[in-house]
């Protein structure tokens, strides 16, 4: 019985069960979008790896984790499974968040599952001595075919190819390194390569949290500035976001902020902080679709481009 693999599968299933009983509250709390993370919710980068979009999603991932984790744990022990799982999960999440549209939520342990697949293929690479040798072993050939099918699936809409690549590549390198170390063939070059790879994953995580000179980073920080009442700083950050060039989710967020800034000055009661924060508090992913990216942009909230000023006295 592989204890680490079983524990990882049970963790994912338990979280999915709890989430299904709470109207996907955990998914909304932990999904990772650039908008949320650059606002300051950096913990979502790790949190998104333990929640899933559906039962089919979690079932596929848990099946892969069980089959591949059991194999790797039998070959190299539970520490190898846990190490590959954590590093690959973070690598996949970081790469996806760093380069996907900041409006797109990232969820799932697919990066970790692909990392375990890569680690097993790395093991077979060391054992056979070449990529061609992998095809000569029935077990590794089946795994390689499984990987190619997975690449094809990753190209489908709604699936993060970057998340899978970000998990698979560290998994392969770790699989090679761990087998060389286990057989006492690892030299200084191999130790340094493994260390550099881990540092790269940390670097991608840091970049995903703080992508310097990013339009989305400036827009998310502008939202935070408006929320704390620093309108001048918010205006300056919106200008910096537009100077970087906006598209997709960044353009939507900038438009949201500009409209909120305009109409909150006329009617601060209706266009309050809860309206400002709506991009951060979407009830579910479907609510980000429709006639406009945010509910704030719907015509029923801004009628004929006119808002009556609110002259109610305030304490």
C-alpha cells in the first residue's frame, strides 16, 4: 500500500466532496486568476492545485495520481512522490497564471499528475539510456502514448496546456535526477541541474505573484488603491496599466475601474466598494460571461449613460 499516493488521492477527493456540499465555495476561494493574485491574494497560487471544476475533473486527476504515484512510490519511495507532486503542482500553476489571461481561473491537480508522469518517464529514460529506449519497453511505451494523448487533450478549450507543461517538465527532470541519485550515479552537474530547476519553479511562482511592468498588476493594484480611498494613486496606476497595453481580462478590468471611478463620483451610494470589488467576488465562473466581462458593465446598472447624483448627507 503506497501511503503517500493514497493520502494525496484521499486529500483531493475529500476536498471535492466538501466543495460539492458547499456550492463550490472552496473553488471560488482558491481558484487562481491573475486578477486575484495581483490584487494580493497570492496564496491562491498553491490553493488552486487542490480544488477542481467538476467530479469528472477530479476523477481523471485522481486516477492519474494513483496509477503514477503508486508506481513512482514503489520505485523511489514516498518522499519522491511528495516532492515531485508539490514542485510540479506549483510549476504548473505558476506557468498558467503567469501567461494565461488574468481573467481565466486555474484549478486542478493536473500539473501534479503530469509531473508524476514525467518523473516515471524520467526513470525509464535513465534505465534505458535514451528516448528511443523508452519505446522498447512496453510499460514506458504505454506511458509515452498516454502522454501524447494528454498533449492532444491539453489543446482543447478550457484546458491549460501551460499548466500541464509546467508540471511535466520539472517532473521529468526530477525523475532523472532521483533515479541517478538512487543508483549513486548523480554527480555535481546533476545536483546543480536539479537545484536550478527548483529555483526556476520558485522564480516562476514569484513572477506569477508579482509580474513587474504588467498591465494587470497595475490594474489590480489600482483596484486596491480605490478600495482604501486613495483615488489619486488609483488613477495613476490605471494610467500605468493602460501604458503597458491592455487586452482580454486586463482591458475588462481597466474599463471596469474607469467606469466605477466616473459613476462613483456621481452616485457613491449605488456605485460603492462592493461594486468596485465585483471582479474579485464573482459568484462562479459563469458570472464572468455574458454581455460584458463584469456585471458592472451591464446596461441595467448604467441607464442611458446617466446617473443621478446622490446628495444624501454623510456622517
